[in-house]
C-alpha cells in the first residue's frame, strides 16, 4: 500500500500468509522484508513488483543503510534453543553469521543477550 492507502498488493501468491509482526520496511520505504508462516521460515524481500527469497530464519529487520536484512536462525545446543544473528545482502549474495552477535533465547521471556 502506498502512503495514500491506495495500491494495496498481496505479498503472497501461493495461499500462505506472512507472520504478523515479522514485517520490516526498508529505510527508503521502497521495499519490505517479511517472514512466511509455515515451511522453513523463509524470509522474502519485495519491492511490490518482484519478490524473492533471501534467507531462512526469523524476525527480519533492515540495517540503517538498507543494504542488509538482519535475522535470527534457531540453533539447538546443550544450552537449549537460541538464535544466532545473521545478515543477508539485499542486493544478492550469501548470508553471513555475525560472530559474537546478539543471540535470541526462545523461552517464555523472549529475551535477547549480547
């Protein structure tokens, strides 16, 4: 939808929906990153005309320069389930793990730690 509330577009075409609350707007407001419900937690990038998968993870968010989408990936280890911080290049290319980045703990408290 544009600023006037017109030109509403559906983000999914395969009958799936995006996860409420997991939608991020690009700093220039010309693109959206969103997480699909179901499947493997695919994260998509759309400009309204094209949509492409850029990563598999959760909780997408754009960096302030808009060149990367940050997200978490669930990891299960001896300490339980945590989330590693990753980034995906919005221009294409491979995603990267941020070593020593913030980790999300999937518990009833839903907490971040550094």
